């Protein structure tokens, strides 16, 4: 944190993190740790689906208690220095991916289609409990909440996502995903949907119809053209009245400033050095719309 | 905040962002490596799991 120069609306924050499958780990899927991420064992077998019973969040288990410990420690360390975010939580179908495995969950869409929507809803109380506990801890000294997305909100905001949606049709998205997603949106004060990759774009129109969804974080993905090459997608989001967050390169910024309205738009830019960061901010300020 | 001198202003900008009322320019989350960097503590953990679960190390 002390090695990072923050410009514009960037702010110092830390979120305790055990990886994207942490939520599934709290339902009995042990984690394996890599250099920069972790992953869960796929512990739900076919028999568990065939004889399905709603799972219980293990709030007394190692992973849940470890996250409480990490968040408490961060809150004490951060006081008056930086913000503490709620950890990375993936409920819904992404938790089912972590518990079943991506290939098996794809098979489940055909073999046990009712299971996915039902199990996703059964995981919802666990998400609500986890979020409530971590939000309460993180707001011990700070006002409002933040997450890995680097956006601050004065109330209870969190990311919604479904990376599994790349693997399913719009009809399946409607039948298996939307009920739980809408329930998450009802629970939160605000949310941005993490739309990850061109394979997820087939669901964008439906997402833009959700009244309680505030906006879309568009992730075009590694190896894809950068933000300035996705103006059609970004304009569609903006014209639907939703907020945008997108990673951009320094070279993208002039194109984006020229082609998108500023309202509800946020760009994440990783500059190579402090001078470039300052130059980018000046560029945006020079492009600033004159307000009367 | 020690690492964010103008938090009052920045928090107001986020309120405008959520309301889609940041009419002047987009919200910019710009980060860059500091010109003068301080060395971070080296990991002496025997395994990656120990490193991930070392709360104090993660904070440092």
C-alpha cells in the first residue's frame, strides 16, 4: 500500500482474502493454495445431488473463523490509515461450481436442472450471514463498505457475479440463476455485476433489465482488445441507465473520454509510474465538462 | 486517512458516481508504483498455505 501512488478517486484499501472459493470452503470444500489464487476440492458427488439436502454454512469451522480473525486484525491495523473491504464471496452458481466442479455442474444443467436453482437459493442465507458478519466487522471504525472492486459505498454494497453464466444459455440463465441473483440484489443496498468475458455478453441484455442492479463491471479478459475497443458494449450499458466500471490502459483513456458520458462511469488504470498517473489525471481534467 | 489525504472529497465523488451525477469527468481509479519504494517483508513460510494463512504477514 505504501508502495502505491493513488490518483483521482483511487484510495488505499485491503480486503482479507483466501481466494474465490472461500465461500464454498465454508460448506466443506477444502482449499488448495497456489502462488496467487486458491481453489477448492469438488466435494459434492452425484449421490449428494441425487439425495440432496440443503447444506449448512459452517460458521464454527476453520475457514469462517479464519476470515473473522483476518478481518478483525485488518480493522485494527487499518484504523485511520486505509479502508477494509469485505472478502471475496462467490455464492450462487459459482459456489456450486466450486462444490461440484465446472464440468459436472454443466452436466447437472441437463441431468438435474432443478437442483441448480434450488441449491443456489439454499446457499443464499449463508451469503447473507457471511456478508452481515464481515460488514459489521469492517465498519467498526469506517463508514460504508468496499470490496475487491475498489468502489466505496456509504451503505451495504457488494459485487454480484456468475462466471458460470458463460457456460449456459439465456434460457438456463433465466431458469437457474436469476431468482438467486435477484434475491442477492434485494438483500444489498447496491450492487455491480461482474460480467466476465465475451462468453458472458449473451446475458447482458437481461442483466440490464434488472431494476435493482446498479451497474456492470465489464471484464473483456486477457488476450482481448482493451476497453477502447468495446465502445458498443459500454454504450449499451450506459444507454440502459446503468453504471460502468472497466479496466483501461493509459492509451484507452482519450478514446473513452471522447466517446462516453462521464456520469456513472469509472475507469481502473494501472499506470507504469507516478508521472504517467499524474498525466492521465490532467488529461481527464482537461477534458472536464464545463458545468453551468 | 494516512494513505488518502483527501478522503472527504473522494467519498463525495463516489456518492456522485452511485447517483450517476458525476457530470464533470468519470471516476478515475489510477494506481502506479511509487517512485521511492520500501522493501516488503520476505516470506519465510515453508508452504504456500502457511503464507496465505499468516494474518500478520498478509497485513504487512
